[in-house]
């Protein structure tokens, strides 16, 4: 039996959470700086690929169709550029769930509200730029270039860790939707620490 979009999304987010955990382990590892960063960058690049796949799953969930030129891709840059060129703006939106205010309960008949966290958002272009930056860590340093592992880390290490921290903030709690159908995800639940995804739909108009 084919998996539902919700099942696929849960699997993607669980994998992303595991990779982010590895990145945190590498950040604190007692090994040389370059090796920590190199390993973290490998997983960071795959996290962005997972995020681009998540966009496709959300699109399938909402409009029951995935753009043909994106569906068979694995490269995050190609997928994100394809979606942007078609004006499909679906991206995870960093969000929290909070109790509704008295006014919101009265006016909207809701008990909880999903509220965006704008300062943690990342655009298509910024994700692509981060993805490209992570790629530089995947190649062996050419011995004919005037640099070495230590110099490379000095030049690029802090930017790497900054980007990885932003990606974690971007995806750790988020809402993603299209055409009134979406998912809310927490990578690390406050109660049991597990990755959880809820399927949400906009109420149909009467």
C-alpha cells in the first residue's frame, strides 16, 4: 500500500531530526575543528534536501499534484528553483502553538492558535545559498591550492555553524500548507522528545 503524505512527512522529519542531532554531536565533539565541520556540513546538506522533499510532500497533500520537473529530483537547489519559478511559495514556516486569547476564542471559535515566528524564516534564495555553501565542504582540499584544513576552517567554519543553527531554528517547529491543507511539526516534543506531525485543514466555508 502506498504511504500517505502524512506518513511520508513524518519519516522525512524524523530523518531530519536525526541528522540535526548528529550535527549537534559534531559541534561538541572532541576532535579537530575541520573534521567536526566537514561531517556536520555533510548532514546539513542532506537536511536541506529533506526540507525540499518536504515541500513536495506538502504540495502533494494540498493540490494532489507535484511538478514533474521536481518530483524525480534529489538536488535541493533544482527543486527549490523549480518551485520558485512556478510561484509555488510552499516552505516550512517556523511556528509555535499557543492557547487562544479570549478574543480569538470568541471571534474565531478556536482554543489554540498556530503563530508564525518571522525572525526564524528562511527564503528559497537563502536556502539555496546555504546549500551551495555546504557543498564546499564535500570536496577534498586540492594540494595545489594555497590553503590547508586549518585555514579553510578559519575562513568558513563560523559561517557553517551559523547556517546550521539557522536551519535548526527554521525547521524545529513549523507549519507548512498549500490550498488549506497542511502539517504542523515539532522535531522534539516537549513531553517525550519524539518527532511529531499533525495534519491540519482549513475549515470549509458554509
